[in-house]
C-alpha cells in the first residue's frame, strides 16, 4: 500500500520555469527521499531529508518537509528539458522496514 | 563500477512458463530489493533481503520466489508465469546494516517482462 502520494500526477511547464511537486504521507517517518526516473530507466536517488530537517538543497533542487502536515515538496528551479522525467517520493517509517514509494509525478519540460 | 545490473532486459514468456530474473550489484551493499512497476501503480515491493542470508516478503510476493545467492546477487523466480505478472521489474540495493531501511537505494534499469 502506498504511504506517499504525489501531487500533481502530471505537470507540464516551459523551460526556465520552476516546477513544484508535493508528497503527502500518512504515518510518522524517519526520513523522506525523492527519486527521478527517466523514461525506460531505473530510479535515481536525488535527495534525502530527515524527519528533524525542514529544508534541504542540492543544486537546483530544494526539498522541504513539514512533519506536522505530513507533507514534503520538491522544487526544481530553472527547469531544463533534461528534467523531463517522473519523480517519486519514498518514505522510511523505521530503520528496519523498507522504503515505500508513491505513484509519482510526471514532469514534462517543454523547450 | 556498473552499479546494479539486471538480466535479461526484455523477455516474453508464455503462460505457465518459468524463468529467473538475475540481479547483481558491485557496490558491496548489504540490502537488496525486487520491485514491480505497473502503469498507475508506482513501485511495489515484491521481496527484499535486508542482509545476506535473509529474505522477506514485501507488498506483493504471491507468485514469486527469491534467492540471495551471495552478497552480490539476488534473483527473482517466477515458477508459473501468469499474464498478471506482465510488468517492469526493478532490482535495487542499499548500503548499511543498521537502519538499512533508511538508506538511499540504487536501481538497475529493469527487466521488461511480457507474459502471453
């Protein structure tokens, strides 16, 4: 069963614009991770944010975590056509249980 | 380093046939996983191996078996394939022994399996 739910399911933007994707989850977590999947490829880990962190940056990526609302957001600034992919959040409930992935957001960046 | 390698990349089976999907990682990771990905369903965990010598069921284990052959290799077997098992299968691995469930996962590029 899915723990995280991404929103929106699909997003289409122009190159240079910012893209924001959201993830909501149901139970308390140890950490939340974001992954990218290009068409026909496996998932690639982007960023991990721990439950005691509120914001984290990596290059053009910014992730926030609000544990009181059980939600996270992934912001991609100055999008490029190469950012076109599906993005998944995954939650870790404890150290001894596997990650649970959401269904993903499909991002299309139009040049 | 190749990371996580899955073989084969594509396979077509007839209903009732059996086959084994192979996965190997060269990152000295302790934990390995098998997922299936279906349209609109995201990734669903089939089986996982938190460490060499252990395997556990995930969300959708029915119709599958696994073998953690050694630290590098984790195979997935379909004993009697059914059309409902048509999917893309991904293998992944993660480092660490303690708090293994919190670690980032590294994925292979998948096996596309069609069952007629």
